[in-house]
């Protein structure tokens, strides 16, 4: 359904939304090199089997980051954004470091 009437042979445009080239390729069959939204989408999460899952989840919540979510590595000079970097730091944190970060996040709020 169109938003307005079109004349025969009139050019029309379709907006596909902000997608990575992999999404364009899978869903639409094309890619374009100048795609400012291109990158590698990563779905990461804290396993329920992780012995430190409650502490990791709580700390991520304080930082406003979900314990399961999508992150994108972009084709930019700084491909890793702050949310992904924070997630990875919490994901790899050892048991003794949670107290230090809990104090820091209290100061942030």
C-alpha cells in the first residue's frame, strides 16, 4: 500500500532502515560499500551457569546495560563503543573486583 498515488513509470524509493550489510544481504539480496550502519552484530550474554552471574547481572544493571543484548562492532577508527567495552569488562571480571566496581558505580549515581 502506497502513501500516495504514483504515475506510470514514476520512480519510487524504499527506505530499508538502518541495517548492517549482512542484514541487507540476507533480507534484501544486496549490500552497499558506503553503509554508515555496517558492522558486525554480536549477541552476548551472561550465562546462567556462570557462578558469578548474579553479581555480573547486578553490576551491568547499575551501568544500564542488559545482561543479554546485541552489540555492534563498527567500521570506524573506534569500532568498540563504551557499552560493549563495559559489558566485556564485567563479563571477564574476577570475583574480587566486584566490590571495587560497586563502590565506583555508587559514586557515579
